[in-house]
């Protein structure tokens, strides 16, 4: 068993995909009409699977983002990513060093969802493991 992706409700079907594309996601597919609204499937470079689904229904704009605390995206080079985002009009907070080589930065999408960018220290696995809590 594994988690496939997160469906995130968005208000603006132009601004939100543009934001996530600037962040590095690529649009893999689109489903125009479902019971939830239109669906835009996004994947990150090097990831063979969709990891984020933008759900848009003009009759149901985002009015409460409190159910989602934040999304986390791993990056290889935090400074280069922040510079690239700035060139695309996306502002990220200054990086924070969390110790042991882990660095993070935060940004906010058009609906107010918080996104944490994480740069793992050299040699760290591609995700969190039990070793991170030992």
C-alpha cells in the first residue's frame, strides 16, 4: 500500500496551475468534468507518478484552508530553487538551517496553502524515515 496523491481544492483554474508549474510541477493530464469539479493532475520532475491533483469547481471556491497544514516538496538545491522561483514571480521566505545539513524555506500558493521546500543533507534518503526520529 502507498499514498498516491493529494487532491487540493483551488479557486482559480489559471493562477493555481501557473503557480504549481512555476514551482516545478508538470501537468500530466486534465479531467474536465467530475462530481468534484475539473481535475488537473501534476507531477514533479523525476517522479513517475502524479503527486498533486488540483480540484476546481467555480461554485465551490476555497474559503477555508485550515484542513491542510502544509505541503512539502523536496528540492536538490534550495538556494537555486528560491532564485528560480523569484525569476518566475514566486516569492519564498529566506532559507532556514535546521541543523545537520537540513534546510527549509516556505512559500504560499494563490489560495493561501503553505508549502515547505526541503533540502535534505547529503546522503539522506529521498524521504523521511524512522531514522529521522531516532
